[in-house]
C-alpha cells in the first residue's frame, strides 16, 4: 500500500542508510535529520528545505562520530552536541554546522550547552563550579549579551489519542490494536493506528477529506510491539517516517 496522492503534494521523500533517529524543523523551512547505523556505530546528519524540496547536504559525518547528537535546527545552522560516552549525558563539546553545506562554522570542546534560542546559545565550562553561564553567537561563537526573551511558537502540531473516534467505513482496516491517534487540520482528518496483519502488527497513516482518502501509507509492518507517535504537522506540511529509514513530507 503506497500513498494515494490526489490533493496532497509530496514535497520531500528521502531514504537514508541508517535509522531515522531524530528530526527537527524550523519555521524557515529547514528540516534536519539525524540518522544512526547501529552496526557501524555511525551517526550522520542531513539538512533540507522541506518547502522547496532542496537538499542542502545528506548523511554528513564528523570526526566525533558516534557520540554526536542533533540539538537544534535553525535558518543558518545546526547545533550538534558531543558526549564523552554513549552511556552518559555528560557533554563533550558543541558544534555549529553551516546549514547550506554541512561545513563546520566552529567547534568547542571546552563548553557544554545549557539553553538554545534562535539567535544565541547559553553555554558553560563544565570544569568550573559553580556553573557560570555565557551567551554566544550561533555562527561565530563570540560572546554576546543575553538576548531579549522572545516567545516563539514552535508551530508543531501533534495528534492526540481518541479511542472513541469511529473510523469511517470507506477507510478499510484490520483489527485495531492500541491507541488511535487523530488530528483535524485544514478540513482534513489525519489518522494513525496499528492493525493486525498475519499475526503481526503494522502501523498505518491515513489522511482523508470528506469521503475521499488522500494518503494511505504503511509506516512499518511485520512488527511485534506498538510503535511511538507516528506523525506531526508543521507549517502546513505533514511529516512522518516510513520503514524507520525514510523521511516523508507532504504539503497538506
């Protein structure tokens, strides 16, 4: 079963060599994806413009290979943080990466990240106690004054559990298992659920408007346990992960 696309416009479909581990979006149109290859102990990063479909860079790796993680996606850069060990949250440094090509603006191994804003990072030196916080520029790491507090709505919309919702008859499905996730947006209904398939489970996403199915896709099949939250919407775009290694975005 593949997407039945009649009024939803696919803006981005991208398959990766590892598991989609973390996804971040920014209102400027930036989509950042962290992927991990468990066997190779490799973490890679990719960046796109989900509005235009442009690829900025794909599966970029760095010397601090396995212990890096995506912390922020902005209009001009990504912020990555390093850890001393996989098993501990103890920070090993901060990286600022150019969103356009994946090149490093700067990297510092003597600071840890405390807070992130669109225009500044709050950092500290973990070797100094008590902690002394400073604000630095995203692109240059230069010390700056504390920025004014500006509340920015993330604009990310998640579905909610509604097990009382009755799926319409024109959406065929197997025996439902677990919770039913539902979201009403732009005169459309977005559903995600698990159903039985040959003794196993599969997770689906269905989008319909009135009595017309727009998207019907299998997120993952042949599984034995329920999967986590399936999708979100940001700036009129639907985001979901298919098969653990593919990122899909639709303009809805």
